[in-house]
């Protein structure tokens, strides 16, 4: 996607309030991905991505920036938590598995693109398989008259199938078990485990008979149709290329593997080991996946952490050097919390309005009420623990608890949320630090 840094920042502004420095650094890094791909191959190899370390308290927008970017770009993208990995030799996930997850994400992305390009052929294959069951082919030697009648019936049945009029009919289909069981919507790790299990028990090419409603048969045949029509070898090759050259890995909670200078690495010996295992991957190495070997030299790594207990300097020096770009995200003040409530598309307020509108209940928030919600949220963050914008979820849930619980009794009614109501529901809780600690 050919977007300028300004375009990227403008998109992020619709979902993430403030944090302009972080947006700008990431926008430039992503634009450089595009710039590099326009250069001659000999120069491309020498231009390595400048990895980014985002530093900021929880709830200020680090993960949200990554989540939104993954939707904006047609790039292989995964988000992982550093705390889930262990050093080689310890029980748990090794850091190379994140590259395998990226390869799977790239494959799913490319496969989906090819499915969309060949959607007509896939649809035609599915229709043909189902129609063969609904209207068996004529035997050899049928007269021209019967052939003509058959063709008319076939076209009528095909139209009914397209219109969904046959969805509730039950048919028996022979389906490749691997296709029927394939976890196209599973996370990469689960899909890989499922595929390995299928191979181990020897059902890869086995046909199974299934009685299905036509609407379910359409879904079950999609994987089989894709396998038959799409060139899977070229898709795998393209997925590898895109994972290597366009892949982005967002490593959250990087601070959880830092060894605090006030502590000792003996408390958790695997932490420093995880950092050392990350070094070759971030620097550039070859990792084997089931689709082939991936070179990690040009994968962009974006790491993020709150660093409440540890500091970025508690990461081992070699790993710090692999993340040359650092950006700090600001804590959220009262004005920022107010903007988070009002500005983003599908903001928290709009979500609650939409949810209660399902019950026929209309919500209206006065500006004073929103200001007071932001004020009480910031106050609670300061008194208890700063969890940023996530505190807004708790505060609004508590504020609307009674209305939401009794929504079935309020159908057709409109509720005006005023500053007085906010104070009545939340004022005492926020003032009492002990109560706020357990309730908000």
C-alpha cells in the first residue's frame, strides 16, 4: 500500500489520541519499507530496517497503534508477547516460533488474496460439486431431448442454489478430511499442530462422507476448492518472499524479559536467555519453517514495554543495539482521556450506545459528564495504579451498570447521562482509595 508518512499518521489519528512522536517514527519506518522495495536488488540487500522500541505505561496506545497498522497494511504482521517465550532448553516456546508464526500469517494473507482473485472459479467448483449431488448427471447415451431438459433443470437448480433457496436441504458429500479439518481460522501454532496431527494419524488424503446442509457444504468445500484451483506452491513461495521483505513483528511486554538492575538474573535465569536468543533473529539469521527457510534480515521488529520495574538499559547491551529507534509515549492526562472518549471512530461511548440501542435504549452524554468521567478516571489512575485508557472501560461499565442490567425494562426510553449522575455513581468510590483499588 503506497501511503506517505502523513497518510499513515492521519489514519492512526482516527483511532489513537496523541502520541505523535510514536506515530511519526513508525510511519517513517513503514514508508521506508515501501521505498526499499522500489530500489535495485543490490541496494535493497544492504538497507536493513531500523527496529523500534516503544516505551510507555500500559494503556497509552502502544498495542492499539500496532493493531490498527495490521489492519491498514496488506503486510504479514503478527503480535507476540515476549513473556511467553523461554530460553532454549527450558520448557515453553522458543523465540524462532515467532518467525514460523509470521510465515503462517503471510501464507494466510497471500492465500486469501488469491482466493479473492479466483473467487469466481472457486464458487463455480463449489456449485458444481453440490449440483452433482442434487441433480446427478445423465447416463451415457441420453437423447438430445433429455439433454436439453436436463440443462434447463440444471440452470434452474443452479439459480436456486445461488439465491440460497436450497440452503436447508441435506446432502451427502465426500470431502478430503484434511480439507474438512483444516484450521484456516485457527492461530498459526494451532493450525500447525492440527496439520501435524492429521499427518501423524495418516488421514491426509483420506475421503470422508459427511451429511451436511447445503449452506454448510458451501463452507466445507471452500478449502478443497482452494487446494484444487490455487497454485499452492507459488503461493507458498510468495508468502516466504513477503514474510522476508515486508514482515512486521510486534513484540509486546519486552520489559518482562529485562533483568532489573535492582534484582538478580538468578530469580529467572531464562529472561536473559530469551534476550540472547532474540539477538540473531533481530540481527538477521535463517529460520526453518514448513514452507521453507526465512531470512530475518529485513523483517521489521517493533518492541514495546511499560518498563515500570525495569528500564530499557536493563536489556542486555547487544539487544539494545538492535533497536536503534526509541520513542516514549506520554501518559494520558484529563484532556487526552476526554478526547479518547469523544474522537476515535467507534469510540468507547459509541460502542456502549450501540450495545444498548439493541435493547431499544438510547444514551446521551452531556459534555460535562464526559469531562467528569475523564477527571475521575485520571484521579483514580493517580491514586491506585496508572493503567491509562483501560481504566475508562471500568469506569463507564460501573457508571452504566444498572441501566445495562435492567435494559429490558427500559425499552423505548432515553437516558441523559449528566455530571450529577456521574458523581452520584462514581464520586464516593473514586474518593475512597481502598474502594477504588478493588472496584475501579
